[in-house]
C-alpha cells in the first residue's frame, strides 16, 4: 500500500507559531460536523422520528479509516465519531473547537476563532462582495422587519425573492448563502424556473 508522508500538519503549524511567539497554544479539536447526521445532534427530536442513517455513518467511518491508513503513522490524527451533541462535547473536552463549518449546535463551545467571521468567510455573499474573480452575481438579501417576523412580513419577503427568480433571464444558478452544494439549483429553462418557484 502507498504511504503518504506529509510536509506538515496543523499541529506543526501551531507548534511553529508558539515557538515564534513564545506562547503555548491550547489544544484544538478539528470538528467535521456531518450535515447528513445533524438530526442525531438535535436532542429534542424524538428517537422514533430519526431516519436510520447507520449505513451512511459506517460508510464515512470506513472511508476515513482507509484514508488514514495510507498516511504515515506519525502524521495520523486521532478520529472520534460522535453520535450525540453530548458526545461531541466530551470528545472536545478542554480543547478549543475548530469546526470545518460554523454550526449553531456547537456554537456554545470555546472556539479557536471567531464564529461570525468564519461564517462570513464561508458565505457566498461574502465571496460575491470580496473583489475576487467570480461569476457575476445578483445578491438578494432578506430584509429584516423592524420588530419581528410574522406571517405577513415573511410572505412579503418570500414574494419579493420569488419575483427576482421569476423575472431573471435563464440560464442562471440559484444558491442560498451558506448551503454548500445543497440548495444549489441550475435553472436552464423557463420550466426549471417554474419548478423552482
């Protein structure tokens, strides 16, 4: 089997930063919160309503095990699969959380970096406004009501956004701000436009 030797790891990066600054970093726990499994991390959802995703979970574990096996042993990270929010909290322990994605369910844990900044850096809105070379984008922000959302103000905003989609010339790609590859729609025809509406 091929073995991969890394030039450096996050642990090496933090050690180098500590040496340069004369500091001692608090250990960090990189959290890859799998959105396929997010229902398991919502404690208020009754067990009988949880879909059975055990094969998906096992598949992820097998994939990680296979990937880790080709990395030279001295560079391998310790992986722990968590089945509940409490399990995540125990696994993180006294370490600072470093989530791959900013996730509300673990926002209460001490983090290595600012969650709001993390969210902005990963949002499509921030990318569109960044000045980086990206496809032309039309931003459609929900306007927050002065007091609070109610059915009337929500319907108005949904209608306004729907009008933008309805009047946009095809083809175009519709993306929500931070959905990753979920919630991305390629709209090639007026039929696609009608379907998405």
